[in-house]
C-alpha cells in the first residue's frame, strides 16, 4: 500500500490519504497525488508501508518521556480521581498506570512514588507480562 503524507510540517502520526492501485488518491473522485496536493494547497509525498512504519515508530518514540517530578497532590489526583490500573507496590515503590489516555497510540502514563519524590512519565503501553 502507498500513503500520502504532508511534507510542510513534521509527521505527527497520521496520513492524509492512500494511493489506490490505479494511481489515484482514495476518496477524491480520481485525483492524482499531484492534483491532490494542488487542490489541498500543501506539498505531499508518497510513502510505502516500510517508510510509514519507520515514521510512525520515530513519532511514537518521540512521545515517550523521561520521568519528571510531580507534586504529591498530582500523584494523589492521578491515583484517586483518574481511573488507575495495575496498581501495585514493587520493592517499596507504589506505582500504577492511568487508563484514560488521550492518544491515537496506545500510550500509558504512569506514576510512581517511594515516599518522595513523586514522578510520572509516558511510555508505550505493553501487554502485562
């Protein structure tokens, strides 16, 4: 499959459309990629599955954050107001995952505390081991 991505802005995990087997852009009543770009008013590039996978992986990896300190109130809010999941204590560190993620990708904001400091980070959600 081939996909159309914008080239005038950084890739943020989404495509504009797909290129059909006949070389036209999907859902455009037969526009070619060049006609599509001219009609939309932005430059485009055609990428294949492998390139889209690489772009998507790079984007997802850019969203992963290092742990940052948060206040005890923020930690308490995340634990007691937002719906936590997989709450547990491991080697004295209380940790949990926040299940209400606002991302097209399966991200898993986490919080952890061993008394002080409280920290949180975003990471790609993984199936429990």
